[in-house]
C-alpha cells in the first residue's frame, strides 16, 4: 500500500476527534497513467451549499465499471473530501470509478443532513453513469469513523424514502450494493463513557445529549435500521480503539447476520482509531478484496 493511502486512512480516523480533520491539500494529487481525475464537481446544492465531489476513473477499458463512494471522517463536524483523493486514485487503478464527497457538517447542519448528502451523491453517480462509464447496479461505499458510520447508514437504509432528502436526481435510487466500514459507530446510545469525546461532539450533531435527544440517538444509529434488505458489509475495527469501541463493530455485524445479511468483521488486534503500517496494509487489502468479490463478480 502506498504511504499516501495509509495517510488517508489514518486521517479518516476520529468518530469525534478533531485530529481527524485535515486542511485541503494545497497541491493536487499525483495522478498516474491509466487514471483520469476530475476534482470539484458539484453533485448537490442543498441550502445553497454547492456540495462537490472529486472523482477518479480508469482510462483503459470501456466499462461499465463498478463505482465506490468514499466518505471522510471528522466527527460529523470536520474533515474534507480531499483526504480521500489518494484512495480514489488507487481504486481507479484497480478498475473502479471512485468519488470522495463533501457533506454538510455540524453544528450548523445536524443529522440527517449528512445522510441526505451522501445519498444524493449515490444518486448523482447513477444519474451520470453513462458519462463516467459506471455500472449503476454495482455501487459500493466506504468511509472511516464518522464516514464509516455514514457508509453503514446508507447500507442499512436502502429504499427508505425518509432519508433521501431533496439533494437532486430524485428519480434515481440511492441503494448501495456493499459497505466497507472502517471503525464507524453503530449505536450512539452506547457511545457515552466509551468514547473519549462523545459527550462533547454527539450533542452537536444530534441536537442534545443522550438524555435530551434520546430518540435522535436511536434514529441516527445504524444498528436500529438493520433489515434483510441491508447491504453486504465488511467492518474493520481495532480492539484498542478509544474513540469508537470495538464492540460497536461486533454489534452491527451480529445484527446483520441475524437478519440473514452477509457480514464480516476484520479484527485488528491491538489497533487504535486509525491504522498504520502493517495494519493499514492488511485493511487496504481486505477492502479491495471485498469490493472485488461483491462488485466485480456481479458482472
């Protein structure tokens, strides 16, 4: 795995941690032969925010290619899409069209605004499938920490109109075929006391603490939306995560399996929130193998 990709994955860390945020790269990413990279494409304009994505695609082959939406972390209040530019380029080298998106952040925009935006991005990919040579039936999603939560949330709310929002392309479905969730939370009602800064950040996104906004903590938790219609999922989580407890991954995988949904948990023994070195290499390899199995084999 490239150092750039490991860096991007580490930066996606932080359910709630401010260090998960990152200023946009002053320089554009290096784009290798065989990849076309298009930054700053507007995909939705809720509340006049002109939300953009960066997209990478293979230049060789006619496609249609499977697509992957990449969602950055940052505690729902920070982070930027450019942190996943390197990952999108690497995925394009593996035969995917990959996009990394900006979404609305707390405290100005609370749940479910970010969900609306991510679903709008999936709809945009389908609406622009011909232009970018995307197979609209083969779209996956990944993210780290808060981005992992949003990826997981998309996977368990396939077909639920209440989370579509009005971000454009309403005739397109926002369904995703599979999810790779890097250390994203599944049950916010159990985050307090098990995350370094849940008490500081979750109220910003959910409009109050667990006592004042209990129902919103439930509504925002992927665990409570699992049905047999959920997307196939791979969770990757470290056992020493101080920001999102390892048990959060166990709960969602067990719930998915109980609903007869294919789900896996890759346990990173001794790893914290964000992976480095061999842990990052193993996680990267597992992610690509999972997407290859569930998106490329469908053709």
